[in-house]
C-alpha cells in the first residue's frame, strides 16, 4: 500500500512536472509570439519612418538643385535687365545727343539764312539794276 501510494505520488508529481513544463513551453511560445508581433508592429512604423525619411532626403536634394538653378536663372535675369536698362540709358543719351545736334543744326541753318539774306541784301545794294543793262563794248 505504501509503495502504491508512493507510485501514485510520483506519477502525480510527474504529471504536474509535465503539465508545468508544457505550460512553461506554451508561455514561452506565447511570449515569443507576442514579442514578434510587437516587434513587427514597431518595425512597420520604423520602416515607414525610414521610407518617409528617404523620400524627404530625396525631396531636399531635388529642392536644393532647383534652388541652385533658380538662383542661376535669377542672376541671368538680373544681368539681362541691367543690360536692358543700360541700353535704354544709351538710347536716351543718343536721343538727347540727336536733339542737341538738331538744335545746333537749326541754329546754324538760321545763321546761314540770316547771313545769306544779309549777303543778298548787301549785294543788291552794291549792284544796281543799271549795271546789268550795260552793254559790253
């Protein structure tokens, strides 16, 4: 009877150990699954953040290139506008010079007209009408 009780006790103890070992393995498996699920969930967020960061880096590089091109183009536009302004100033200078020459030419023409009219007037006074009617002998 004692031996039977001892055998039963050992059998129950072995059953409890097996049950405990099985539960421990199940707990470890469940914990592993939970850990993997949490890591996967976090990795999805991290992976998305990584993808977003790469996109942002690409966009930053693109914007830097475009900003450089825009800066160069703006500098070219500034040079063109300055050249255009200089050309307008030169046109204004030429126009002003032309006006000055025109005024000088009118002054000279007026002076020549006055001089010619005075010359003709003085010539008429010197040459009388009888002078032309003379016969040359």
